[in-house]
C-alpha cells in the first residue's frame, strides 16, 4: 500500500500495520539503528512485534558523530529494545576511503556484512533498515548494498514516507519524532577528496562548535584545498554574517585546519554534494537504510 500525501494520517492504524508487517517478516530481527526517527520507529515496531527477539544494532564507525552514538543509547532505552554498539572499520575499505560517488555502497557493505556475521552467530534471521518510501527517489548507492545483503525495509515496503514515520513516532511517544536527518560525517566530504579520520574529526568539531553557538542543523562541507563550505539555515545566515560572529567562525575554522571558509548563501540543503553528479550508474529503486 502507499500512503498518499493528501490523505489524513491514521497513526494508530498505520502503526499496527507496521507491527504486523514486521511480525510477518521473521521470528527474529536485528535493526540497523542510527537512533534517528526512521530506524527508531522500525526498532519500536520490531520490539512491539517480537519482544526480546528484536535487537537494535548501532555502528561505532569513525564517521558516526559522538552525538548520534549517545542519542542511540537514549532512544533505545526509551523504546525498551535491547541495544548493542559495535565498532566497524569502514576506513579500511579502499573504495570507501577513495570517496567516489559510490562511497555509501562501500560503507553500507561494511555495515551489513558486520551485522550479518554478528546475527549469524546468534541465529537472528533478518536485518531491518529504516529506509522509508521517500528515500527511494534519491541517489543512494547504499541501496544496492542493502539488496545484496538481503536487508528488509518495512517502512518502504509499506509505502510509509517521512510524514507517516513522524506521525507514528508521535503516536508511540518516541522523543525524536521531529529530529532532523543526521547522515554520517563522510557525507560532508566532497567526492574525490579522501576520507580520513583526521578530516572526520575536523568536521565533527566544527559542527559541534557551531551547535554550541546556537546554530541548529548545520553542515560543515569539506572541499578541495581544505575549503570549508558552511550550510546554515537560511534564517540564521544573517546572524552568522554579523562581523563579530563571522570573525569567530573564521577563527575557529582556521584553528581546526581549514584553509578557506565560505558561507553557502543557499542555506542548509540536504544532499548538496550530489549537485556535482551529472549521471550515475547505480540504481535508486532498491531498498536500503539512511
């Protein structure tokens, strides 16, 4: 089924559909769990459907911000699902570190292969992702990896988009119902610029500092020659450009090793690194997590 944009959302009915759908997938599942609203709703549905036979699995890869690691613990506790955090080492993959347009494929391959090995040791049947129906039209190389590792995406399979996911999260009292998307730190690095631990730490430190200054949902994008392109909500750009704040931002950026500092006047934009991609060869109609 597909939830149409102009249809009223019956969160109770759709939540029950999600529970029944997960129950029909397998008798035991592990959820690729970032702590965001999509994987949070899947984890909550799995817990309701299967009880202790559902486990939330969070990667502690180098590109996962510390704030997301901490949030995943709190959200899992709120949901009441068993939660594990496992170190993954995406940086060992040459394809991932090279940071081509298919970087996410190599990242998700590492993630899903790690979960599969872990789940096999514990006789857990199926991996679930938080991919929702709205994700399927975007350029997501990780979708191919999910298909190769037989990952199921109950939200997308039911046709549930982001508005439905948030409605279910509110209905179930999950505290992250309105949490903005939080892709991995590597997504901030321009294609072709090598992903390194130092660069990931540099980006995380800049975004954390901006958050401490009161800027919400920011992105610190790294381009060639250590050029930092900041994306800030359009309503906050004027405050960022005030002489004193502009100087503080510039000083902080250069202290972290950025050589040039720019402000993107288009404001915060999801997936802006993909503007450089004219064509791509990987399909976008496969199911994956975000």
